[in-house]
């Protein structure tokens, strides 16, 4: 689609991936011309998309590193995909841009939510009158639920070559529901005989200091308190890269021995397993959600069905 400079003051060109999208934009332009005249065709001015992105990202300085990185990654893509003034971003352009985003439905749904958050923020502070993102539909998210069997957990724990750090991470993930990022920040002294303290500096957080919780010491952990007693300092003393390297080596070793068929450690499997077996035993989504530091709705929607079918009795006997 091309509008000459004689009409709009400067030449305007738009490209579409198919005729249907061009037709939609054409209809919108006809309505705009009837209601606002040819002056409305001039390229919008004002804050650029790149400048709006910089302003938006600036408010996340106190948020967790992982959250900041996700925000910055998605907004960088937005700045690259929508050059020029923010007011020049139309619903059609948003539809076209989101089509170019590759990945599974779950990753695309995550990107969708961050992009929606950015454009809604632009409306909130009056950089835009309406969010152009409103035309984009969120993909159905299908999260992976890698759940270990009790036999697989026993196989992991039977390995004698792993370090105390890796063993502790497996125990805390599978029997306390801690996130890997929390384990990487945890200290040995945070694990006591009766409970595990997840402080603000450890918890996955929206802002510093606004989340902490006490996690119950389950029976499999109580049996293995000798591993934790007397130790002080960071549970993961080395780098994050070294931690993951040892975990990859564990899987490689077990695979070579024929104990597992995995090529890599099943993603989030320890936390997913905890949620499933804990809910199966307690039948209390609120209690499970608190232990995990997440929402009740997420626990119900993600784990309710698997929990009813899981062999939770064998898991908690490990």
C-alpha cells in the first residue's frame, strides 16, 4: 500500500504478508479519511518506540534479574520491530509483527504478555490513547509438566559421585518445591530441622523485600538432615555455570549406566514433581501454593488432574 506525498505530506508505504491484512488496513484508512481528513494520514510524531522502551525498562531496576532480563529481551524486539514514533504502531502492524515471533505456544504466550504489559503501560502514562496490542490474541499456553516417578527420584539420589550441593538441590527441589533460582541463592543455614526459610533475597520476587515464606520440612528431607547440619555459607558456592555443568554430568553418567533415558535433565521436573505429589497428599491447593510461593489458581489449573493420578504415597516414602 502506498500513499503519495502529495496526499499525506510525505510518502507512506506499508507492506503486508497477505491480501487479507491489506484489506483490513484499507478499510481502516477509508474510515479514517472520512472522519479525520487527509491530515490524519501524515506520519505521527512524538515519543519514539525506542524511547518509550527505555522509559518502560527503567522502572524494573529493583526487580529480580530474571524478570529484568525477560522484560529487556521482549522490549528490545519491540524496539527493533517498530521503528519510528510510538503513535505509528497500529493494530495491524502488531498482528504482523507477532506472526514473525517463533517458538512454542508457551514461549509465544510469555512474549505476548510482556508486549501487552508494555503497550498497556504506554496507555497508562498517556503516551497512547489506545493499545494497538488489543488486536493480538494470546496463544494457548501448554506448559510442560515433567513429573519424575518415585523410581526415577530414587535413581537420582542413589548416585554416589555427585557433590553435596547437587544432592541438596535435588532434595530441595523435589521435596520442598524450591525453584532452581532460589536454590542458587540459598544458604545452608536457611535449611533448619523444622523448616526452610526463603527470604526476600532468595525468593523469586517482583520487587526486593516483598516476598518471603517458610517451607515445611517434609519426611524425605527430615531423613537426610545430616547432609545439611553444620554447614554454613552459600549452598551453591561455585558459579551457576559450574552447577549446571555438574548436573549435566550426572545425567550423562546415569544415561551411560542405563539408569535413565534422558538426554538432559527434565526441565523443572523437581518442582513439578513436588507440586503434583504434595497436592495429591494434601488435597489443599492453598497449602501447596504457599509452599511453592505461587498462586492457588496456577496450582489448580496445572496440577489438579496429575495429582489425582499420581502415586504420592511412594514419593513421600523415599
